[in-house]
């Protein structure tokens, strides 16, 4: 089983932590988040990981030159000369498996990757996206207006319930044919391209723990959650 780890971004939302180290090397406890991800992938049957690197790629490669002997995992590096977005790096990768995982290198989750892959295979779809329902507070009073301009309701600071992508997907290799080479291409671009082509996409709705370590407050929460119970993730 192959996995693609997307680890090339600058992590600008996590400044100042990422000024001198790439975001995937930011530690939780004493373990960089990307090593946690790779250990989890090994546990779920992944044998080869393609690492899409860009910003401070040399630091990531230096780190893994020291730890790869601890992982029963083949690591393949793909270096971006210019930012290619969240799925653009797939256009450069060769020898991907027929079915493979693709995920961000900074996600802390208890999502069972093998269950996700099994769900994808049963779906018969070209792509499956792990999805989580999140409640998002709106810090304003929301006015409901009818088509004729009359107020018909009011909600004070309601919560919106949204299905959000977890940054973890399963793709069939044919997905690569929808990704242009050498240009920035993100998940929304891919979803639109696949839907316009009439492809079927599946959603794997998960109640598992998930934290996208994108902002300092998210990192602080992930640090607390990991420190309290590292056995949940390792």
C-alpha cells in the first residue's frame, strides 16, 4: 500500500514556529507530527510513502535519514521547485500504486486508515475523502430574510454544522490524469474537475479525533491532547 504525504507548504499560519523548521517537523511532545503520521501509516499496512517536499526540504530529508531505520517503510522524496498546491505534487510522482492514500503531513488524528481504504474499495469511486462534522460558531446575530425582503427570523450567534475535509483521501491512480503538470492545483480544483467529468466521489464520515495543526491555537490544543494521551495516536 502506498501513501502520499503532502509536506511542502511554508506553514505561514503557524508562524513563528515555522520560520526555521518546516511545519511537519513541529513536535508534539518529543515526536515531530510527520513521524506520528508515518508510524500510524505503517500500523495500517502502508509499506511505501512518497513525500512531497518543498519548503526547507533538506531539513526533512536530514531528519528522516536519522529515523528511517526505525520505520518499516520505504521513503521516496519528490521535491517541488515551485509550490504546486495540495494535489499538484501528484502529477510529478511515478510508480504510485493502483490505490493509494494521500494526506497532509501535519494532521493529528485517530482515523483508522485501513478502514478508510476498505470503505473506498467498496464504494467503487475514483476518490474518497475523509470528512468530519464540525460545529462552527458565528459571532454575529444572523437575520433570516424572505425573497420579498421581509425579516422572517433571527438567530443570535448560532452554530453552523459543516462537513469539513480532514486532509485525508484515498485515490485511484486514474486521478492523476485530472491533475495538470507543473501548475498549482488544490483539492477544490480536483473535486470540481472530477465532478465535471462525471466521476463519483465518496465521503467517509468519521467521528475520530482530528486536529489540523494550522494555527498556533490548534497546535497548542494538539500538544495538550497528545501529551495527555500519546497512546491514542502511537
